[in-house]
C-alpha cells in the first residue's frame, strides 16, 4: 500500500532528532497519567516479593517476559496469593493500565494490560501507568512509547553495562510525540490494522520454521532407528521406545558402543574464561562458550550436555555437538568418542534424535542431571560402519535443505520486523499522514505487503 508522505509543514524536534508536524506537541509520560496515587509506580522491592512466594495459581504477576511487541503475553505465568496481593496493593495493575519494562531487551517496551484477569501484580522491574484517557488515546500511547524515537531517548537515560535499566523518575520524564486527540486515534487505528497484517506474515514464517524443526527431527529419528532402506527386514529391538530396528543392526548400551572420557574435562570458572581468550575453542553443555589459550583434549569427540535443564527447556534444539582437534571442555558436558564399529559422528546424530528426559535424575528443587552412570546404560541402535556413513551423508543433505529454507524464513521475518518498526516510527512522527485513512472493509491482508 502507498501512503501519503506527510503533512504540509514540519518543525524539527531537538528531543526526537527528527521533524514532527508543526501543530504537534511533545508530552512527558508523567503528565499523561491520572492525577491519583499509584497512577505511575514501579514494582515492589525484591525483598517484598521473593520468587519463593510465587504460586501456580492465584493473582497473576506481570513480569518482563510478559511484555513484548506492544502485547501483554500470557506466557510463563506466575501467581501470588490473595493475601500477598493485599500486601502489594500499591503495585496492582488492572486491564486498561499500561505496563512498561524497566530493563532491556529492549528497555521501556510497553503493553496494555490484558483483560484475561481482573487484576495483576507487577514485579520489581516493571512499571504500571494508569493513563488519563481524556488526554491521550490508550493505543496511541503504547504505540508511541514503543517507537524507535522514544526508545532511543529511553536508552540514553538508562544505566548499566551488561543489561541497561531505566528508573521510574526517568520514565516519567520520557516524552512522546503528541498530536491532537483525533489524530492519535487515527494513527492508532492505522497501526493496529497495518501491523496485524505484518504480524500474520511473521506468524506464518514462524510456523514454517517450527514445522521444519519437527520435520528435521522426524527425519533424524527415522534414520537412526530404521535406516534409509524402507524394504529392509525388521526385528524387535527389545527396547520398548526403540521398537523395531533393521534385522542386521545391533542394539548396544552406550558403554559398549562409546568411550566416555569425562576424566579429561576441566572445570573453568567464568572469570578464568574471560581472562584466557586465545586460540582454542572452549565448550560447555550447549556449544561453544568462549575461546581460550590452552587445551586439554586433542581428538574427535561428541559432546553431550550434562545439565538436564537444557534438555527440558530446549527440546527442539540438539544438545549434542561434534568436535575435533584441540579444544577445552568444562565439567558440564560429557566427552564421548566412538569405539569398535560405532563412529563418533553416529553417536552425535543419534543423540540429536532421542528425548533424554526419561534418563534425567532429579537433583534438588527443579534440577536435573544426565549422570554418566545413567548415560552409559542408554540403548543405542548401531548399523554396520558402511551403513552409518551412508545414513550420515543422507541426513546431512536433508538437514542442509531444511537449513536453507529456515534461513530464508528467518531472513523474511527480519525484513518484516524491520518494516513493522519503520512503519510505527513513521506514523508516530507524522511521516505518514493517516488523517483520511480508513480501514478497508474487505481486503486480502497479504496483497499489499
């Protein structure tokens, strides 16, 4: 869709470092909140709301992960009791309030509180604003806070190095472009409509990526348990979850198929890693963590994470990696190589397939480990060496196809996200004149993108 390029006359804003329509103003967020107690507050101190007080039901919390892309997301929800809510009544948010994140990524992102529940409690790193709806359109307020020009100013007054944070006082002083009320509504309606179309396309690409990951896992699972020959005679493996395997394959325990050299692992703390940047790769439970200037391993291995939390959190991501040459590995990754007729690469591919959850040992509250003794006893299907190589090559080619399609999808998502960001900033700063814009009654949402 082609849009009007702008208004007749503009004036330069020193604050936003861009032109705004001449009749627009600039307003601080603090002046757009209701004139009442607790209309603009941040969350309670950490000592007033501890994670140990979180529950699985009750009054929901709004945390940083619940604020994203102008939306209040109902994900990874935590709750507190009614009594705890009463203690934190000052930090209550209700549907129609605006919540703002004090911490990146990105800082000062905002959303309208959803109506899924009648009330919420915000946590320490969030801010609740109850806007004066006689002064500002609710949706426009959120769109404007989330535009790049406002976000840049939020980052300029934020503090911190590894993860920046904006405090309540600076948030209140943060300005937004402020057109007349009717224009605010027009801009909000325009952005609601146009970003919904972009979001639909992004969602379709994300679904494609999800399907590709599922297809990739299905290909690997079938290849390492059934092989590539659909006409191969089959037999029962004797392992319930493994089912039938080709008749000429062996079923072995990991300890008989592989050599586990965990004695070569070296614990290295974070500070040491930062000080020892150099020539050789350093591996942890989920891949390369850093580069260091010494090594204690030389050879071909595959690494399998010991930390069960990674298996539970990243089920779609392989927790195994094939390595070779000179490298160092910490004490949270099993160090495994093939022996006999079972190749190291075969083991790496096999553990991309299996869900290791049944073999995780619970250690403490919510902590799981894949212990060496348990790993050693896991069954593995082993074809002849020549067939292993054939399967590895076949799967590698299919994975490459999946990777290319996923790369294109990721690239399109990035382009759409950039378009979305640019559209919001253009509308909120008057670069697009939407005063006469009307939402089409019937329109193919993808036709104009």
